[in-house]
C-alpha cells in the first residue's frame, strides 16, 4: 500500500432477540474498551429511531457512555441526523461532550431522518423537510462553534463556542460528497449498505474539494461490514444475522437482531438473495487471510484514508473476536497513532 490508513468501529448497538437495550449498551461499552486496546482509532455510534433492534437513538448519551469507559480512542457520531435537530442543540450537546472528553469527540452528520415517516413526524421535523435545507443547518451549526470574526450573535452555544469539534459529512450518494468537498470537510461513505455509488461519490468529493482550515487535502472514510472468524464457514454462518436484518429492512420490517442460521435459502427469494449479495460487495467476510486480501483490494480501489467496520454479530464473544481478528488482519495497512 502507498499509504497507511486508520481502522475504526461503527457500532449500531444491536438489541438481540431475547435481549434488552441494557444488554446492548453493556456490550457497546465492552466492545469499545476492547477496540481501544486493539488499536482502533475511533468508535462511532449512529442515530436511528423507531427501530427495536438498535439502542443508540439517544446518540449523544451513548457517546458519553463510551467515552467515559475509555481513555484514548476517539468517540463520535456516525452520524447525527441533523434534519432531526435544532443546530443549537447539537452544538451544545457536542460542546458538552468535548468539554467532558477533550480532544476525543467527532461530530459526523447525515441529512437522512434515520427513521420512518411516522417517527420523523413524531420528532417534529415539519412538513416537507426532505433534507434540502441541510447546507443551511450545517452552516448554522458551524457558526455556533466558530462565529464569524467581528460578529455579535444574539444566540450562542455554551458549551460549544470556540471548541474544535471535528465535523464530518456522511453520505450514500453524491449530495454530501459534493458539499463535503466544497467545504473542505472529511467525508465518510456508507458502502456497508450502499456500495454501488461508492466510487462515483468519491470522484465527486475529489472533484469538488477545496482546502479549508479543517483539511488541506481530501480525507475519505469507507464503511464496510466485517465478519471475521477462524474459518470461512464460521464467518458465513455468523454473517447470516446481518443478512436476516437486511432482509427485514428491504421487506419494510424492523426487529431485533436474530441468531444466525445454518441456511439462508429457505428465508429469501432469488431476487432478495441477489439484492443482498450486491449490498455486501464491500463486506469483509471470512478468515483473517481472506479478509486481508479483500481489504487490500478495497484500499487500492478507493484510496481511502480510513476504514470503519460494522459487525452485526449475534454472539457478543464472537463479535469481539471478529474485531480482534480484523485488527490483526488490517495491521499491515494501519498507521500507528
């Protein structure tokens, strides 16, 4: 590889069939502590609503839960869905987090609702809010951290004002890629569920990039699904929990994370199988040696600066082992912090 990368964790805080949110949050804390010991660079959590299988809806609270249990690893959002919130509230929340855990907090932002329409209405997003005002909301949020020189704003964020909380834009299409490039912000692409548009979005980001006080050159994070085990057979077996979850999503259902199954064939149609296999084109599933080879291909293809891996594995110990094996497989590519 021509450059070293960073390796990070995206934890979707899965609530298991037969488990509780308390169990999920304990597992999140435990995984974060292990990830720090294994050299992962950052640990992100995502905002979702009206989903009984995800425990991170109050994302800022869970970030604090993780940061309080760790010492060095960066902790942040992957992401906060900005259309759901008043920018002032997010500035205050992340200003508070940065004040509690200085130099360790990231603010990743998305423009999707992270929920279905009933939940979006319950969050009081307002009729017709489709994310098109995201650039204006982003500008307002950034102004709370760093007001324009000489300005005397009537509303200020405390804590928040004057703090350097890195802002990332997240996306699965070209909209946020273009905006991140124009603003000179780091960009994270959700190729763990939308791989088809990965390379076009990265091209848009590079084509639009303007150096800023945040970045002098583009910085790209690529999201991947990862299930690593001692054998390919075990990895494929463990990965069926995530496949069942994706299957429910495309059928318009939500639910808790199911245990793995020996055979997915009775559960999906040929069309659903083809669709799910397409969504896993940038997943890392298999033994450490197989995963290492596929990871190198992804890095060559994308020239990413960072990989962020999510692992929807039912058994917590198997999930821990997967992340440990992934850190070992990625070691030849990872820069030492």
